[in-house]
């Protein structure tokens, strides 16, 4: 089954169930195989493509105007795009933003990322919602000649994200310090020169703006690789430990991350704060479990309720796994829930300065609904 073929197709998207979508390729040429998800955000395509949490995934953008503001070096969440590719409704137009320094197509091409335009993304999104995140193969070939049987086979042969530890693929190779704060008009990015707290951030695929938020709340940030031990962390004599976002199956990353977190919790009273994969790592360390979601949560319009205050926050999310709230042991309380499907979005350890959230408070969709989570971390460190 295939959609109507556009004139002169130069790209092809094949789903594991045999469905074929043709379109216009842009960015790099070649082929990639991944899990396909959709993102409902109306802005931030550059940040999405460079978010390490998208490792192993191709992103379908439900908003059609992708590429119209170009790209610039300031908006990258990591050094290079991590998402395998992108699917859009309309081919990107010329940028119309004073901040743009490059077109989306040239940026993708220079970074070896494949994209396809001219796709019926409404139909594709419905398929993802109904059937779950499919395995797909995406090819950009200027000749327009596609071996669709081979593409479908490649999609079917993809192992999937369950059981995959992708954090080690996107983490830093060695430790480093971070002092850049959030962007502010008109100065832009400023440097934290008078930190009040030292934080060790474990990099499972950390977004730069998370580190900026930590710096903006008065933290000197030392970033360590995903497989850092408790001894590595404590050697820096931190005031708090931060567990970052990241990709892949939390159970796989938890093989080495959970023992470290347990040791920190058992041997110290340090405040611990986790986001996204870091949230899932903390839940596993506290005795909870995680589950694979049907199509995940990816977007910048997700309502989350804070059960402790009754406040509803508009949040940004990007996760295909979730903490199973029913698995949380006594002493670990659920603090936030999604108002879309009731899934868990936050936990806290009773009587301890230890907490985490599934959503991304640094992404500013509210725009500042969730910044209090960073301030809460700083307050805990001031009192400890």
C-alpha cells in the first residue's frame, strides 16, 4: 500500500508493515533505519533534531512549516544532530528569520541526516497512534529508483529500541565543566561567575539548555559520562547530583546506572534531581519499573498536573518509555501525571531531597511553567 506518488519522487519511506510513502528528499542522500515517532511541536525543529533523546529515531513533524526559520549555531542542543532523519508535510522554504545562518536542507546535508518532504503526515501520524511507533527505512536517492522490497525488509530487520542502551552512544567521552547560562535579551548567553553550589550532572544524553538552567540557578556544573561510578561523583565533593535526559531503553541503561544511584542514595544525603531518562533511572533505583509506550509522548503542548499543588503545567516531552506508577514502592510518591493519558510524569522520595520529572522543564513551552524545578534543586542544596 502506498500513497499517491508525487512527480519525480526522490525519497521513499517504507514501514515494516509494507506501507510505502514517496516524497521529495532533502538533506543528505543515502538510507537510514530507525523507529518512527511523531512530534507535535510548532517550533524547535533544530532543537528536536539535536536532542540526544532522539537517538535511533526518525521524527515526523505534524506541524507543516518546518525549516521556515532556518538554523543557527545557538539553538543546537548538542554538537551534531542525533535523530536519524525527519519527515515533513511541505518541502522547506527559504528561511525568514534574522537569526538564521543556514538553510535546514544544507544543515542536514552537511551533517549526514536524511529528510523527506511532501508526505501525508496526518495519515502517517494516525498510523503511528493506532499501530504504535513502527520500524521504518528512509532513503533519499536523486535518481528516484527505489527497491521498496529491500526497504521494507530493512525496516523489518531493525531490532528496535527495547533492550538498547543508547546512552553510551551519546554521552560525553570525558568529564567537562559547564558555566553558560540561559539565553537572555539582549546579552544572549552569559557566564555563571559566582556559583553557590557544585552539581555533578550525569550525561545520559544531556541537552545543553538543561545545563544552562542549572548554571542559571547558581550552579557550577561538572558533567560526567553515563557510566560514572559513585566514587567518580563523590570525588568532586558535589552539593547535588543531576541525572540527565537520554535515549534508549531505561532498563538497559539501568544495568550500570542504577547501582551508582543506589549507592549515592544509601551513602549520602545529597539532593538528587532527574529529568526524562534520569527520571526513569531514579525510579528504577528506588524499586520501580518502566514500560514501553505505544507511541510515546513527543511535543511541546503536554499538560501535566502537579499533584502536590494542583497546578497544571504545559510541558515539553520526548519519551517512548514511562515509569509504571503502579510499581512504585512505599515511600516513593507520584508527584506529576499526564492529563493526556494519566501516565506518570514525576516522583519524589519521602523525607529526602530526591525527585524527578518525565517532562523537560528547560524547554520552556509554558514558557516558564516548570523552571521552579531547577530552583527547587538549588533550594535543597542550600538547606543540605
